[in-house]
C-alpha cells in the first residue's frame, strides 16, 4: 500500500503551562515553523528552522512568558508608537534637567495623553478570526479593536488585523489598520516589530562572530533620550560584526519606499533576512523616509534586535514620518522573515 503524502502546511494549537493557547504554523517540507500568541499581543512567540536534523529556535526567550526585569524577547508588535513619545512640555523639561523620563505622552490638539513605550497593542489579548492550512500556506489571522481602555491612550476607533503566514517564501505578517468612519479627526500612528534574535543562534560561535548587513550607508545615532540623530554615513553593505558597539543601538536608513531589508549572518551557516514595506494600493500613505530599522542588543544577554520600524520615536508628536489615516481609510504593512542555510552545522 502506498504511503499517504505528508501534508506540507499545518496549524496546530499548543497549550502553555499557564493554559493559554499558542497557534503553531508549520511548513514540514521547507522546515520552518512559527508560533503566534493571541493572548500576548498576537506576537510572534517562536520562530524555528530545521537545522542539522533538529529544530533550532531563532528567537530570544521564545515561548517564555515569565516576568523578567530584562527585555521580554520574542517578537512583539509596536503600535501606534515606535519608541518613546514626548509631548513638547515633557521633552523641554527632559532637555533642561537632563533627567530621562520613564513615563511618556503625546499631544493631540489641546489634550496631552499617555502613551506607553512602543504603544499598547503588545499588552492586549487579540481575537483569532481565521485559521487555515492548504496546499500553499499556513495562515492565522487575529483582530483587535478599540475599547475604553485603549481610548485612554489613543482616542480613535479602529480595527487592526494581523495575518501571519508560513509558506515557501518564509514567514510573512501583514498588519492592517482600518480607521473607523466615525473618527472626527485624522488618526496618526507608526508601526513596527521588536523581533529579538538569539546571537549566536547555535552553541558554536560567539556574539561577536555574528554579522549584520543592509543595502544602505545611511544611519542615525541614538540620542540620550532615545530619539534619532541626524543622518550620517556608515556603510553596512559589507556587514559589521555585532562586536562593533555601533550596532548595539542604531537607527538604520531611511530606505526607499519599495522595501527595507537587513540580513543577519550567523557563524553556524544560517542567514536571516528581515524585510518590510508598505503594501501600496493607490497613493502611498506612509511619508517618504518612513521605512527603517532599529538595531538594539545587550551583548551580555546574547540577543540582537533588527527591528523593522515604519516611523521614528516621538512621531506622534512631530508627525514627520507617521502615517495619518482619515476616517474610513485603510493602511497595510508587511514584515517578511526568510531563513536560509549556506552550510550545515560545523
């Protein structure tokens, strides 16, 4: 009797130790699987590749939701702010006193509103609206709308959708923002992801032996308040070691509208491409220069974050590279992560 063909794509439910549900998308042929955590901001909680006959985890603190005093890891979504937000009064006080604020805010008309670091969606429980696996993809879709708790920070009505897919081209997550027709004023926001890679990925090698490259020579230094400095030159096309302290806190770009990408080269022979773009239908909604990355790491904790950001810190106040949607408008942005092997494990 012939052996039944293995179904290439599947989605499985996995229950955590705290009885929460993860959704695991898997490409059994391509050797890639990812977990989405609807209860934790619909984040990417795990990303694994088949390497040397075993599954190798790529994310720092994958599927670990225990409280920590350090960075939580994994790959949470950032919205409606990326980085820190400083209303004019808060920023002026910080510049005058030299005291770095720990609570952030933004100005909307005559109102000053609180805004958590990186926004608030990573703290929310999202609703699963679609689970599907067919001959071409494994897909999970989650939604989040506004409510009384979110309107304390962001007094707009909206519907957010994150569609995560695992397919032959890797992992793709599409973040869609629909501004409600009931909104009285345009709705500003930025969007990003705080993907946190293990560095190095395998036991062999060291943090300093991991390299990162990007098709650009434009960067901005991180200023003391977490803001981005002026554009300077740093050629990333040939790559830099993570031992170079400049990679530990750096704004990379801006990139052209069509796509922004960085590549992480691990000494074990794995290469990870992280790319992002606005999905344009009609005229672009993101301002020119909005696409970039933030590099951030803590070498002693062995992780590196090549964070795709559409926007910059404090953009809710400056509106320089934030998207602004009028009532009834829609915006879509995607992040793509591709894993490739240049050699087997040594």
